């Protein structure tokens, strides 16, 4: 498996279809360096295309999930946008921001569900990342902040677009304008995470069971559910129903359906082919 400077991919259990994907700069609280933005989408694409992968668990090495974009990366963005022509400098900066955005959007483009397992700091760019994930869990003592406003920046990697749909418009506005720090327990109350756990050990065990359960289901049904939910987010109910009808007209009549029915009838666990 390819080695990365800022990331690590592990298959903890042989033959498991759950792969663990780590932000791996613990001495920098997993701050996002320039290398991250080239490596992250590449690593996700490799997991997406690997038929042995059914579920991806995303977490951070060390005591923190992610402390945001590395300040050195921010400084390089400012330097690289310098130009005698303000219009050309602005156009170059826009292209660079779109490049950074693509790294985070790669989570949604990955067909396999991505579960965020969050401990410690989840700040700025960390919020961008987890709001793009499909399921989120954290520890009670995790802490979050939409920090960009305190750095004189309008958050531009996805938080302002995705967070309102998760926690509600009013809550997202308050968190983004104040940049205030909030706990894992409050993140659960807001709906940012599905569950909050008393310790990392409790969270790791719960996430293991949940990921294993999802990984045991039909890969066609799981990837289809993710794809349809993401597409329906930006559609009316009527459009969403039409989309899923078209999707299932192509995917529904599969060997997975036959196997699921046979297993249910025979009172055994189904065994599905790789995707």
C-alpha cells in the first residue's frame, strides 16, 4: 500500500472490509499541510477503488482529530496569490481555493461510507472534513470550533455549505460568526455527531461494531444509499424520488438481493460479493 507523508491507511484485522484512515501529523495536532491536500483525495480514491474496502473509518493519530489548516499553508496561499495584476491574482487564488475544496469533497465522491471518529480538537478545516463525512461520532471531551472568522477568513472548504443541513441554519450561523469552542456533548445536542462517548475506548469499540455491521451489508445497497442521500440533499422530494427510481431500475435486481432473501429464509448471515 502506498506511503503518505500526512496520512496512514490500516486494515487492522485480516480479511476485514473496514479500513482505518488516519490523519497522521500528531506533533502538529494533525494540522492540514500542503501535502495533505494532494494526498487526501488520492488516498480516498485508492480506498474507493479497492474491492476489499466496504467502510472507511477516519480518525486522527494522537490526542487530536485535526487542529485546522497549518498556518504555514495559509501563509503560502497569501504569497502565491501575489500579482501585479489584481484580477489575475484573484483568479489564481480562486483556482487554488477550488483545489483545496476538491480535497474535502473527495469524501463525498468516495462511494464507500466514511465514518468520522473524533477525539480532542476538531477545529476549522477539521469541521470542513467531518461535515463531509457520512457518519460522525466523538468523545465527550472532544472540542470543536468553526475558527476561520478569528483568523479573518470566511470559511471556504465546505463548512458553511454543509453544516447548516446538519445542525440547522441558526445554529450554523451562530457557530460560524462567534467561532466559539463547543464540546462533544454539545455537538451531540446540536446533531453534529450521532453519538458522544465517555472515553476514546468506548468510542473505538462502538465505531468498530457499527463499521463491521455496515461492512457486512450489501455493498450495492450501501453505496446506493450514500449516493441517493447525497443527491437528494439538493433536490426536491419529487426529484429525489425520480432519481432513486432510476438508480434502482439499474441496481435493484442484483445477486445481492437474491442472496439477502435466501439468507433471511435460511436464517443465516448473507455473504455478498465484493464491489
